């Protein structure tokens, strides 16, 4: 009997951990990056579906496991949509290994890739997998668990200004918080010069969880950035409070000022930088290349991961409504999924995807992927391809399931390839054959 109870306890713990975000960091050396240019690892693509009839076949939903909660979706197609399969032949290559907890990957104007590492360094990689030495010059970051140096985006005028913008878990004696900062990439590309913080998601809090965070430029040269609600039960309600920076999307200029016309700019006791609120832990953010609309993915607790279409001034519900449950199995709050004045997700996952970085495919190199959304899955260990039409999800595909990697971020290369980094330190290229 004792053996049965012990086995049940072990399995319960394993299940709980698999549904949560990464809680520990590997103590890897940042200077030991493999760049296997002569031995790039090509992975067979067994997902290609030749379709001689030229029609779009309908496949069952990709999710086959039972849900954690028995909640009903608010509308048809809000979860477990029909599956799709890519018909264009493509290839998957591991072009570099040994990165130290990479967190973001994005393209520079010249096609090379910027890669942040959680402990406070950055690399530049070529699309052939040649990786630079560690680039330094960042302030102290809280790199415990889910914190560290997080996202990166190049300024629209990078070719002349050489300015880069970052999100990070800023570390202070009183705790840490999600911050937006900027600095200039030195001419020799060895350091970031004159780094400065331009926005802080107050207040500071001494824990190491739920920082978010992604950053993206709009077509006016302003910045959207997402923040986490810091996980702790005491801090969780801050996602609903407009005088707190936790659990928000903010909209700021490159100087960190609120953008003119922000929804709460004239509201008493509200942070003027806030664009939307009621978010949990948003690690995915991108702008649709055709509509210009802002989309966000965020982690729910046990179930209830969300894909949201972000509108100015809207409340996205956390922790009042949601489709997940606590890791203990208890309801979150009152256990409701809808409430007047709170937005519904366009799509949700139960069990979890654990969505991290995401990107819309803005190239036409693989035409059937054009304007599709690609999201890195952590505990789910795959990349989700999401087909969206008229602001509704109409198809879902799982890529690289057999790699057994936690996909931290996905970016679109200037060459039309997908690039992805994993918590295990790999850099992938997914490209047309």
C-alpha cells in the first residue's frame, strides 16, 4: 500500500510540474556556445501532407487529452478547433546549440538574429548558425526562475541609430519588476552602451515569477510591452488595478512616455501608460501584418492559456474570469468564465500550451503560412501554428513535437524562415525545401 501511495504522489507531482512554467535555471556557462556550421543537424519532416486534390482537408483537433476543467467555451471554435497540416515541403535544422537559457530571437535589418540570454547577455547569430561572443552592458537582472533579460526589439531606425529595446526583470534591494530599457549596440558589437530604463511596472516585489514579457514596435514607432502579475496570491489582484503595472499591456514612446490618446491617460489614480489590463503572464505579443491589430498570448494556471485580441482600455479578466483551475485543482476565485465588462479570449487551451514568444508569418516564401501565427510551447514542447480568419481561429497544427524541447520564442527571418530558441539552448531554422 505504501508503494502505491508513493507512486501516486510522484505522478501527481510530475503532472503539476509539467503544467507549470520553468521554475529553475540551468547554471550553464555563457561562453560555451556550439556553432555546428559544418554539421548542421537536419531533422526529417514527417508532417508534410501531400494533397493532390488541391482542397483543404479537415483534420481532428490536435488536442486529444482530457481537459483539466469542465468549463464550456463561450462560443463555437473558442477551443479545440479542427487541425490543419502544412502541405509545402519544409526542413528543420538545428543551426546552433549551447546557448545559455535563450529567451528571445528576432531579426536585425541585415537578416542576422538577436538572441537574449536570461542571465543578462545577448548574442548575434547568422542564419547559418555562427554565434557571437556574449554581448554585455546590461544592468543587474533578477535571473531567478522566470526572470532575467527577456525580450529584445531593434528600433525602426536601427540602421542609423543602432538602438535596441529590451524588457527585463530589473533587480533592486526592494525586489524586482518588469522594466523596459534601451541602449546602443556598440560599433564592434561587443556591448550595449548607455543602457537606461524607460519604464517600470511598479511596484517592486521580491519574488521570481510572472514577469511576462514581450515588446513590439507599431508602425508609428511606439512600443507595446506586456507585463506579468507576479504570480503570488497577494499580488494577483493587481492585474485588475489601474494604479499598478502588474498584468498589463503598456503603450509608450521610445522615451518611455505614455502615447497620446492612451485610454487611461486622463483617469485619476491610473498609470497613463496602460493600454489593457487583467492579464496573467503574457509572454507572447505581436502585431498582425495586414490588420495592424495587436495580439497577445498568456499563460493560464492549470488549463486556460489564452490568445487575446488586444483593444485599448479593455479588461481581459484575470483573476476574475478564466478557463483554468489552480494547480491544486481548486477553482480560481469564483470559478466563472464570463463577466460583463470583461473580454473573452479568441482562443484558449486546456490542457495548456504554456505559450511563450510568438510571431505572425509575414513572408510569402511559404504561401500557406502567410499571416498565420506561430507560438512557442513550453511544457507542451511544440510550436503551435494558428490559422486565423476574420479574427477567429480556424485551424491549429503542431510542429516539431518530436524534438522534446521547450520552445521559448519564435521569430520570422528576413529570408522567410522561422527561427526558434529553446530553454535547452538550441537555435532552430524551419525553412522551405
